[in-house]
């Protein structure tokens, strides 16, 4: 069965991919975005038509930017006393944001509005 990456092209960064690391003992699942195809998650072609796989991965961007996930690369600090709402990025997201030329909010909104499509994952064939 062929595999695909879920990808979009950012105007300043270039091609981006979904990256998912399943939970390990004591750690939760980790969702992020990368510009390295080597780190990107490969899904079976037709995953959007598969009930479980679609359910598992359809909300990837929401999970990347989940402010309630203590292990995510996105965090929101609220200071209600001073009415301050600060968004912070770390890990792979911080590196991509630095290349984007956008504010954190513009970067976050672009990710939600991007046209994330399936692109073939090239397979290495040894002779």
C-alpha cells in the first residue's frame, strides 16, 4: 500500500508536513509541524476514508495548538490581572515561526487555514 504525507506550502517557509509521535510509557502523543520530510508522519493512502485513521488524525492542527497540552510546542500564558494573553512557541514550531516572518497569531491562523493535502511519500527502492 502506498503512503502519503499531509502537507501544505507556506509562502515563506515552503513545504510543511504533519508530524505525529505516538505515546510512549509515561508520555502523551505529540503533534507538531515540520519542514523535514524525514520527520513527517506517513499515513496510508486513503486514510481520510478509513474511519479510525480519519478520527485519529483529522484534528492534527487543533492538537498542535492545544493550549491545555503541557507537552505541546504551543502555550498560552494568561495574566488576568493585567489582561495579558501571550502565546509562546517552542521546539519545531518555534523554528518554523522564526522563518515565517509572521506574528505568532498570524502563524497559528495560517496553519488552521492552510490547504493540507495528501502528497505521495517517496519510497526508497534498493536494487
